[in-house]
């Protein structure tokens, strides 16, 4: 079933567009496209973003590995390094802290008509992507490839069946989520 889909690029693009629209809709309905909610998260007064992220991590982790276990999907992790994680985290953090949007919530906020997201965020995102592309060759040599850890996933690194990690991590995430709900966070 999925191999047939893999051969149809235009159909894949259509599915990607529909999933993106659904994702933006759900972000908007969850309230995380609002500046006040994002800033509340950064100030540790509103944990809506954490709850949505925990739900997404739990669903994605179980869903992806279930699809892989059934033979319906294959994982193709990209190689990584500590240098790229640090630089990416800094760029993400500066943008997130300055404007109050991440790329996903930025797209959702633009879709709901937020002018700060459109002019500050979208222009900043495009400008930042352009600057990163311009300096990528130098950054790659200097820092991005430092601490290379390859294409391995945690289960591959630990040489265990993925479900031996998924089950306890899922239980832990679920307990964190429930604790936050009980605590009123």
C-alpha cells in the first residue's frame, strides 16, 4: 500500500499539504499560535505548549515505531552532531525567545492573520534561512560537524528492540503529563 504511494510524488505533496494544514489547524485550536501562550511558556506560567508537545511526542513515537514494526514505514535518520545541535538550538532559541514563535506556530499564526508573525516572523525566518545558507560552508567546517554521532537511533546505539525503550519512555511521558494536569500547570 505505502510502496504504491511512495511512487506518486504529486500525491505525496498533496498529502503533505493537507497534513500541514491540519497541523496548523490543530496548533491554532490548541492555542499555541497565540503570542501570550508562547510567552507564558517561556515564563513558566502557561504549560499549554509542553502538554501539546508531550502529546505529539508520545503519539509520534508510538505511531512511527508501530508503522515500522508492521513493515509499513522505514526509518531514515539523518546524521547528526553535537555541533549542529548546539548551533540549531541557539538559532531556534533566539528566534523563539525574540518573537515568541517556533516555525510551526509561526505558520499557524500567519494563517490566523497575526501581523507580527507575518512581518517579524516570516521575514525573520526567511532572512535567517538565507544567512544560514550563506554561511553554511564555513560553519560546517568550523563547528557543525563537531561531535558527529551518525545516523543511529537510541535503540540502535543501545542494541535493544525499540519497544524496550518506547514502553518506559511512553509511561514516563504519560506520567509527566498526568502530573502536570493534577498540579494545575
